[in-house]
C-alpha cells in the first residue's frame, strides 16, 4: 500500500485504489499520523523547500520508517536557475541534519539532473 501525506487538501485526491491519502502537517510531532516503524521507504521529493522546519519534517520521516528503512530525499539545487525562489536547502545541509542529528546512514547520492540533488539515507 502507498501512503501520500500532504499539507494541502487541494492535492489530496487520487483515483488509484492503492494510495491512501493523509492530510497532515509533517512539521508537527507525529504529524503524519502513521505509527512508528511502519514503512519500508519514504519519498521526500520536492518538499523540503516548502517546509519552514526541515529538520522536523525529516525527523517525522525517520520515525515512520522501519529499522533498516530508507528515506529518499530529492530537492532543488540552491544554484538552480529554475524552481522556487525561497526555501531551498543544499545536500550538505540535509546531510548535517540526517547524519549527526538524526543518526541516519548515508547510503547513496544519486544523479538527479541539472536542477535537483538526490540522496538515500537508511535508519
């Protein structure tokens, strides 16, 4: 089963029967409403630039993945000429949150094109 957590009720719709949509505030503790150690994988794609509390959002992602679970993070490169004007975060800043602060292991950095960076962390 696939879970989609989103802030906006405008985005919270799907015709696919295998997607469960959860309106949530991922910056709040337990904001996804999912149980601890529940998912194998969290995809955090193009969401960090929208967040005022990036560390809290990543902490929530860690809480809901199983031991050995993974988080794939993809977001805008700070120097990209396209994309949002505000809220961008560098791969290095995410590493500083995920590794020393949240005790996550860096598994792999991925090529994500000219305008994005991508990385996989494991619990």
